[in-house]
C-alpha cells in the first residue's frame, strides 16, 4: 500500500491528484458553489456562524487521519479522499472473479454502477436535511458538536460520490451530481430516493436511533460497495467507513446515556416498575417503554432500505462484480453463488417461514440478516446498563415482519413478535408498538436546549469521556 499525500492547497483537499486532472477539477469547482448554497439552505439551522470543534480528514493513514480544531461549518474543508490503492487488487466475486480490479467503468455495467453511486450519494445530504433543526434543542454542547460532526461528514460523503460521478460518468454524471443538490428530504414533489430518508428526525432520541440504526444500514451498504471490482468505488467506500464508525458511536452511546439516565432517576425515586410511565415521566426522563417504541420505529424503517428480499438487481450487481456481500473477502465459498441456496423468510400460505432460495437472488436478505446481527450487539450493551441498575426491562428488536413497507411483509400486519394480526388489531395496538402523538408530545416537551458548557439536559447522562480526549465541560461549540 502506498499512502498518497493529501493536497491541501487548492479549493478541494484531495489525494486523487486533482491538480493534474483539469477536467474533473473544473467540474468539481463548478459544482462547489451549488453545494455551498445547499449547505447554507439545508444544513444545520442557526449555527452556521458558530465555531465548532470538529475533526477534519487530513490523511488516509489509519494511524492518524484526522485533526481537530474550531471551524465554522460553511468553512469546513470538504475533500475527496480515497483509501490507498492496493497493489494487484482483483475482482473478488462474481463472473469476473480473478480479473484485475477495474480502474475505469466497464462499459457494459455503466448504468448499473451509476445507479449504485447515485443511490448511495442521495442518502448523504438527505440525513443532513433531516437533522437540520436539531441544533436548537441540543441537550449539551458535546451532543451538538457530535451532531454537526455527523452532518459535515455526510456532506463529505456526498463529495465522495460526486467525485465518482464527475470523474467517471461524463455528462450523465454531471447531471446526477446536480440532481443530488436538488432533491429534498420529505419534499412531496422532489423527495430523496429512499423512504427512510424522507422521514422526520423530530427530536434527539430519534437522532440517536437514526444514527444507531440507519447509519448502520449505511455501514452495511458501504461494506458491500467496498468489495466492488470497480476500484475507485471500493477505495472511496473504505475511507467513508472510517468516518461512519463515529456516526454509529454517536447513536449507540446516545441511546446508552438516555437509558442510563432513566434508570438512574428511577432508582433515585425508588421506582422499580418500568411500566409506571407517568411516574417516570414526572422525573424528567424518557420511560423505557417509549424508548422501545422508538427503537421499533427506526429499526423497521431501516429494514426497508435493504429492499426486496428476493432481488434481481442485487443478483445482477453481484454477478457483475460491482456490489459484494458484507465482508465478502472474509467469506469462505466460491464467491460466485451460481449454485447454492440461502434461507429467505417469506410469507407462505399465510405463515411466516423460511424458504431456501437461490443464493444469488437472496443477497438483500443476506445483507439484512448481517445487519440484524450487527444491531443486536449494541442492544445487548443497552440492556447491560439497564440490568446493572437493577431495572427489570429488556429492549428487544422487533420481528423483521413488523411495520414493513417494502418486501415480503409489506402487505400484512404483524405485531413486534411476528404474529400476524388483523387490520383491526393493528389499529387497536399500534400505539403499543410505535410512538403515539402523546409520546411524541412528551419527548418534545423534554427537548429544552442546554447550551451551558459542561451541562446536560435532564433526560440524558453525560458521556463517559469527551471527544479528542477533551473533558466533558470543554466548550465544544462556541456559539456565535
Ligand atoms: Fe454517510
Ligand atoms: Fe453516516
């Protein structure tokens, strides 16, 4: 591996020798003002002038790739950074397995590849749009800083995808890059491409659930694309994964701190029954059953992002060597999947049951299964906090058939345990499974900003450690 130096002198920091690539450099410089307009219109509302203690990628060396400093967000150095090229890398799955990895777009796969890049690219600005109002209700400056860190990095991920479009896809790529700045999360006329990215992120518990569950879908997709035989896509996704880890950290520790504060407050007040919701809420914390409902919502919305369980698109992308399985390079099989089956959970004769399907068609299902395993690890850590504080409650992920809008279970109603129920029962019990208007109002009532250095809102515990080895009472954001 050779680690290319990052050029920090031009408008666009990069390690792809933009200085010698006049056409692409010009295209990106032309796209840049539109990006800044988008950021100013749709980025964090009310804090564009504040100095935020942010990390910026300055290298792709895993040993030290970021530097921390105060920066106004519109002045953030969004750059194009690809993980180091691996000498002699090969396509490692599909029909081209064993051929040298492509440094250019294979003509026959151009449309498919462009679509993969655009779909990934569209999610990046979408989440910034969804989260733009949250700064105003931040439970602390520490949390506010983490929100903004996630936001600027999603902005950089957009740059990463736009670089690929501008460099490798000619006029079509340029048009797609423009369109990425035009769509808007939740807009009825020009929505973002995927459902979960058009939902609202109305409060901070939603934000933590989103970064835990939905950014983790991002991780799974990036891991699958990092396997791509199209080497520039692989390299850019590998570096994005470095940043993505922090987003999921924000989600996992955010929920942990909410859960911890609730259990501590219950203990102090001598409440042992987690279902005494009104009593718990009077303590100014979020009751555990409501946290469970939020998890049900965000988990089920995110499952939809994996698409149909049985998918020809997914089969084609794998066969072509463009999108692999989760950590394809660590799997032990023929990496071609021309034969072999995979169990897919389906609705057969009115019952939810596994059916062996051709492995190639079942790749979405497989990635979703890997995702669920990954999700469960953190949920176990939340439950450890609850049990350590002596509260009899366990957060559980709902059944994959619960509350679905895409795939096998989109036309049925199931409860959180995966029992099929009638529309009538669904209507009756919906509020037991998903946040009600009353739950939302209560959470909203807690969203009082806490902008004093080192202070935290009533409903969330301080973090165990700060960012960049700074203490909890560090001034993470200097408000303008
Ligand atoms: Fe991202
Ligand atoms: Fe992310």
